């Protein structure tokens, strides 16, 4: 266990920008995909990240996996900067489970080869030892050993995702980055995979960083939830607090739009307009104000303050007003 504050994963003011071409005769523009994000993930918890497509969630996941360096800021695991750590060493401690089991598994390899691949890459064990670990992982994720020599095309979607989970866990990582791990699956299979993830977390002492569009899934799994909008966190709360009393208007819009049984729709209509703002042309004040139904004049000119809540915080002028103590009557 950590001897500090039990934080296993930390981001300190992390920003990631990209230079985007705008055509042959125009200068390149700067796109800020992640803008000054800070967070702490505690050992053994499920930290969920939600937001619309284009909000910066996948870019953040790639930085956590060491696949993309931050433009500025620092990412730490157990207090040690990832940038100062060997990439192979980082991969042993942080592993991903991707969104689509149909495209994340090489169709030319057997199930045995797919699960053993991380062990081969890291030079762990002999061939016989690796095969033993692979067979054990099939047991762990609830797949029969007769599938060892099968190819991904012979498996159902749920079985493929179990293979992807086995591949991620065969290295015995401490942190698993789950990037929409059930969104490509049927509803009935989603529940099975989510329950499996919860069981494995308990059995293996895992920490999950869980990215999802599906707020019903997040409510089922998460301990804490961060809401991301245009590269920034606008609210971070405990699951119970956020779902019971969201403080940011964007969070409220997401929660009000969750009433759909179809997971393929992702986040349903938020009633915030059909046009997502252009991240290449940021607005003054609060980034959300052009879509906010409750925006005040100050929202258009001043960046929102951090409004502390009993279980977290939100960056919003309205939330700040709501959390400020009422003025005392004069005597």
C-alpha cells in the first residue's frame, strides 16, 4: 500500500495540444485536446470519466498509457513521474481494455497467442510457463480452455471481450484503463462483462480508470466521477453526490438525457443544440456558456471559479453561488 495518501495515479495540470492543418494557404491552428487537467486516483477505486465525443477522454487515456506525452504537466504512478520511467515498466503496471473487441484482437492469431502476447513482449517466463498462465487467465475470465486454439472469428462479442480482459490482466497490472469496454456489446452481454470487471477488481485488487458515454454503466460501477467538457474537467464528485445533485449545468444535461435503452446511441440528446463547439475557436469566459440554458452575463466574460462541494467540486459560477453561505442578517 502507498505510504502517502494512497494515490496510485495522479495528473498535475496536464495539457495536450496538437497542431492542426487548416488548408494549404492557412497557418496551422493549435487544438487543445486536454487543458490543465489535475486528478488523483486512489488505489482500489473505480474512477470514471464521462463526456461527449470530442471532449478529450481518449487523448487523456493515451497519455495515461504512455502512448502520448503531455505537452505540459506531469503524470505520476505511485508518486513517480511516468516520463522518468521506462515505458516497459509503465506497461507492466498500467494495461488497457479497449472499446471494440472485434478490432482490438488480431484475427490471424489464436486465443492462446493473443493472451500470451504481453508476456512474450516483456520476456516473462518460458513458453510452457506462459501457456500455463494463459490457461489460468481463461479460467479467471470464465472461458473454457478448449478455446485456446480458436481464432477470434470463432468467438462471440462477449467472449472476445473476455479474451481482451484476460490479455490485459495476464501481466498482473495495478491499474486498468477501461476505454468504453462494453459499448460494442449487446445489452445482455454488457451486464455480464461489467459484473466480471467488478469481480476481478475485488479478487485481484485492481484500480480502474473507466471511460464511458453510458451514465447508467458509470452509476453501476464508479466510486468517483469526473465530467469532461472541451478538454477540461467541469465537475468531480462521488458517484452518489453527482447522480443525486449534479452542480454543473453540463452534468445535469447529461444525466437528464440518459433515459434510453439503446447503448449504441451513446449519450442521447442533451437538449444543448446539435452543434458541438469548435475547439479551435475557444470562447471567452466559461467554455460551456454558449450551450448553457442558465448562463449569466458573468459566464460570458469570466472563467468559472472552482466551487467546492462536500464530496468534490464543480467549475461554475452558478455552482459557486449555490455553495456560498447565505448572508447573515445585520444586527
